[in-house]
């Protein structure tokens, strides 16, 4: 094969990408990790992690990222800033177009994660940064002794609502069904927390307020069609995630929700291209599984590169 800039390009620096980078650096591969701003990804918005093995006391998302970054730097992983805009996998040499340059490589690992999904109701866009938020760790302290709405029934909504109760005097947790999807231990804590009031079988239909802040959310009961307005100072939206794949544009196969399809070696529909972590079609999205994906993908990429010579 002709010369390429790199043997392996890892796109994205969350726990999945950082772990892939750790294994690539230790395998002494000619690898680079390209990250938009700073390594970390969504885990930076997680206030406390207590299910990552080896940390019995738990640790903050920020601390885990610091430790992971220190670890990859110890093995001299090459990290560059860049914004990937498109991919060209038509030939043996893979081309990655960044906003300011093009790099060529033999193998690619896509680890660009996911972003919070929006509700798509009136008022949501208008009040982003003025009471509507997707990040408890970032914004919960602004709601000291205030009343807030939180939407969703998954791990994020329940874990982050618990975090919100450290600041807010009341959290309405609004969920479209009468049963939570979140892990049982989180459910137990939420049910035992006096500051959380559940609003079951309900969806937010409108977010209202003045010039600078949220004042009310309109809530509809999906079983009875009854509507009511809740007086709140903020609204946190935690209704799932969308994969960060805008730049992929058909370069590899994705599922009906846009998550990249891989096999057990993390390889996508294109040989030598791998996908890991939250951007991948996977039954479990955890930091530990993202890290596991990263180790497997790096190992697979190393073997792919050896085989193509
Ligand atoms: P999720 O598991 O997909 O849950 C999304 C929640 O939002 C569901 O309860 C869903 O309701 C609800 N929902 C979806 N669309 C909605 C809409 N348009 N209006 C109202 N409600 C809507 O998403 P997530 O909680 O963000 O978690 C993402 C992934 O990260 C998951 O795999 C999760 O396990 C993982 N995660 C893990 C932890 C942890 O281990 N501590 C923490 C955070 C995230 P239904 O239940 O009715 O579908």
C-alpha cells in the first residue's frame, strides 16, 4: 500500500476514543486521535460515576477524563485538534477531510459519541441557556432553591434529577409512561427523595417564560389528555441521545436511528473502519463498554494493518 499520513486515525476523544488511543500508543502504532476541542466527550457532563470498576468510592466525570488523558499522554499518544467534515472510504487509502486539511490513513476508528436529543416543543430552542438545559453538571448550581422540571425516564434523567436535588428545592420528573427505564438502584434513590415529584404518563407540550427566563411548562397527560401548567424556573431535557454522525454521510452502514453498525470486532460495513462507544449500535451504553469497545477496535485495527501489509 502507498504511504499514508497515519496507520490509524481515531476520530473523537471520549472514553472510547481515549481507550483506543491508549492501546494504539502501547502497540507503537503510527496513530493520531483527532478531537474537536478537548478530550472527554459526554462523560464530562456526568457529575458522579459509581459503576466504573476499580473506583469503589466513585469519581466525577471530570476526574475520570483527567486520569484517562494523563494515561494516554504517558504513552505519547499523538492528539490533534480538528473538525472532521467528511470521509472518503472509496479506495484502500482512507481519506479524512477536516475543515482545514485532509489526512490519509490505513485504518479509522470512529468514536464521536452522541449528543442529547431535543424535545422539539415550542419554547425549547428559545430558552436554551435561559432555563432550558441538557446538562445538570453544568447548570444545576444556577437553580439553588428554585423549582425545576426534568423530562425523561432513563438513566440520565434519573441520575441527573438526583443531582439537581442538591440545589433545587423541588424537581418535577416528567415521564411519558408510568414506569422508569433507569437502572433499579437509581429508581430506588429517586423514589426515596422527597424533593422529586413524579409526573407520570405526561409530556411537555410548551415551555413558556419572559424575556430572559423560563416560568412555566405546559404538561399533557397522554392517557387522559388533561393539560396543566407547572410553575418552574428551569427545564432539563434528558430524553435520549442522537449519534454524532453528520460527517459520516453514508460512508458506513447505520441503523434506523443513525447509530453505526459493527460486528464483534467493532468493524463497520467498510473493512479497516471501526466504530466504538455511544456512536455504535450497541445494547449497552456505559463508560466501561465504551472502554471495552476501544480496546477491541484498536486490536482489530492493528491486525487489519498487519494483514494489508
Ligand atoms: P435513554 O435510555 O434512551 O432514555 C431516554 C428516556 O427519555 C426514556 O425514558 C424515554 O421514554 C424518554 N423519551 C424519549 N423520547 C422522548 C420524548 N420525545 N418525550 C418524552 N420522553 C422521551 O437515554 P439516556 O437516559 O440519555 O441514556 C442514554 C444511554 O446512556 C443509555 O444507554 C443509558 O443507560 C446510558 N447512561 C448510563 C448511565 C449510568 O450507567 N449511570 C448514566 C447516563 C446514561 P421511554 O422510557 O418511554 O422510552
